[in-house]
C-alpha cells in the first residue's frame, strides 16, 4: 500500500517536471521571437517605470523626514 502512494507521488513529480519544462520551453521560444529593437524598447520602458517609481519613493521619504524634523 505504501509503495503505491510513493509511486503515485513520483509519477506526479515527473509529470509536474515535464509540464514545467514545456512551459519554460514555450516562454523561451517567445523570448527569442523578439527583435533587437523590440527588446531594447521593452527594456527602456521598464527602466523608465522603475526610475519613476524610485523618484516617487525618494520624494516620499524626503517629505516624511522633513515633516518629522519640523
């Protein structure tokens, strides 16, 4: 009885690993389908978003320190 459960768990693990591999392979194909210009544009957009968020967080932190000191 215990052997049946371990076999079932092992099979489930193997199936999960295979499914994960298929998803990774599909995403890799999608990633490689982008042209260099598309990749550069997407990176620049992400960089701009991160920069805006960082500036906002820095401004908020500065205001909090200023108000705490006042």
